């Protein structure tokens, strides 16, 4: 084990220590490679260990949904990169979701949520998810004495829909991936990443231009772009345009983080690319032509070995997520 890897372990351990310590001194600790100053936490919802623990239970509890058949974890599964192995998830009515569930790792660094940025924050997302309603959340979760007790301790009032959403959002902010081979390489461990992945990094930042959108330590600038996915359909999903009605947003979708990307196929908002090699081939041909295509998407002229190197690089973005964060909690009766 390298010195860097040991350091990574220590940082994650201190998250566990912080979690069991008192609320007063609580501070999120990040795995190596992530930047604390980029974190987005609303002042109205400071995290505490008790709040995060409560949110984690709600995340797993199917009583959260109107029908009692789905929970957050049904569609955002820890062992599939926090997405769903099904291209489209099954919602509370047993119907497929219109878009693919995106990953929810490293949402700490994002204010607006959803492929279209419809929701202003994680709190807004959790409060307005279509699988639940305020009434059913209060009726189902509020009927559980242990939830009432925890909610009163955390928020000082009986369980309500805002408290449930705030607790869930606080938990989602702890789903953090860092200390990937890429991070160890960046920190100076030249053996941290394979030679192929290193060539892939150079292409990512250079000839392939991926970094124009998948920028920074979290491999996204959180911007909305039209790369053409689905734009050849009869009635294409117009993405962020539906929210803003700005012409410039026609067919744009949020640029996803590429951390943990190798674990969560299929890809894109419609699941239309099955593998990372398919994704690279999609970019290599210049996306899908349409009048609103981003000028940053154009045929790349990558050779077959270069395409393989890009895939190797993306695999080097799978890192460490604190095992405790993804371990199913015991749910109260
Ligand atoms: C039935 C499946 C399903 C359930 C249940 C579900 N989600 Fe999602 N989630 C989705 C889909 C699909 C999207 C994308 C929707 C869109 O963009 O139009 C999404 C988007 C998100 C996003 C946006 C991520 C980003 O990068 O923009 C977050 C955060 C999220 N969900 C968290 C949660 C939480 C927390 C819960 C429980 C409170 C939850 N989800 C329940 C399917 C689900
Ligand atoms: C113009 C901005 C832009 C550029 C350049 C770009 N991407 Fe993307 N990328 C996006 C957007 C936006 C999406 C989501 C599109 C959708 O689902 O409709 C995306 C999606 C992806 C996904 C799927 C992730 C997931 O969770 O489904 C991968 C993988 C990916 N890009 C890799 C790359 C690689 C590799 C390159 C360089 C060859 C690249 N991107 C260049 C904006 C960009």
C-alpha cells in the first residue's frame, strides 16, 4: 500500500469518528481529491450526525413512497454506482421513469438537481420527488414512533415533510467518492494509474476535449449542454428547455460527474449507450447532429487504441466511498 492510500484511509476514518461525535463539532470530512471549498450546503440545513442517520433510514424505507413499494435506494443503488441496473427505474405506480436515474455521488458539490436542473437543491429534490406526497410521507413515516422520536430530537418538532426532506438531503451529501487511482496519480504517485489511463487523461484534457464540460476535480462544471443524445427521435426530450423555455437550452442536459462512472451502465439520460466504449464512439463521431448541438462536440478522429485509453482513464475514476454510507440501516417497526 502506498503512503497516499494510507492517508486516504485516515481521512475516511476521521469521517466515521466525526459521525459518532457530538453535533457541535460536526464537519463533513472528504476523501482525498475532493475540494471542501466547492461544497454546497444551505445555511438553513446544517448537517448533524443524528440528522444524517435519520435521513439514511428514510432513504432506505419504502414507507416513504405513496404506494409503499419504492424508496430512494430502489433507483439509486449503492452497488450500481448509485444508479439503477434497469435502464429506466420502476416508479411507485409500477411504471418506468421517463428518464434514467442519474448517479447521486458527490452531489455535495451541486446546487441544482435533475437532468434538467428543475430542482434548486437536494432539499427541493427530496421534497418534490413524484413518488411521494407531503400527506403520505407524514401519514406513513409519522406513524413510526422511532421516527417521531428521532425527528423531534433533530428538528425540535413532530415529523413533517420538510424535516424528512432535509434529513434525506443531509444524508445524500455524505455519498462521496474520492481517492481514485486518478487522485493518487494527481497527488504524485506515478504508479497510481496505468500507462493506458495516463494516455487517456492526456486525450481527455487534449485532443478529445472532454474537459470542456467534464471539468475540475468532480469531472463536471454542472452545466447543461446539448451533445445530441436522443435528438434524432421523432419527439426528442428537450431537456432543460422544458424548464427555462430559453432557446439556448434546447436539448441540453446536465453534465454528469464521471466519478464512479464505470460502475453505472447504461449511460446518458435515456440509457442509450450501453458501455463506456460506446460512449467514446458516440463522441468520436461528433455526437448526434441537431441545430442546437454544442460547438464543443465535433468528430474527434480518435484511433481505436486512443478510444481504449479514454475508457481506461474513466475506469480510474472509481474510488472509495465510505462503506458505512452504503450499508443498509436497520429500519424501525
Ligand atoms: C422510481 C425511481 C426513483 C426513486 C424512488 C428516486 N429517484 Fe432520484 N431520480 C430518479 C430519476 C429517474 C431521476 C432523474 C429525473 C430527471 O432528471 O428528470 C432522479 C434524479 C435524482 C437526483 C438528481 C441528481 C443530479 O445529479 O441531478 C437526485 C439527487 C435524486 N434523484 C435523489 C433521490 C432521493 C434522495 C430519493 C428519495 C427521496 C430519490 N431520488 C428517489 C429516480 C428515482
Ligand atoms: C459539450 C460538453 C461535453 C463534452 C465536450 C463531453 N461531454 Fe460527456 N456528457 C455531457 C453531457 C451534457 C452528458 C449527458 C448527456 C445526456 O444524457 O443527454 C454527458 C454524458 C457523459 C457520460 C455518461 C455519464 C452517465 O452517468 O450517464 C460519459 C461517460 C461521458 N459524458 C464521457 C465523456 C467523454 C469521455 C468525453 C470526451 C470524449 C465527453 N464526455 C465530452 C457533456 C459533455
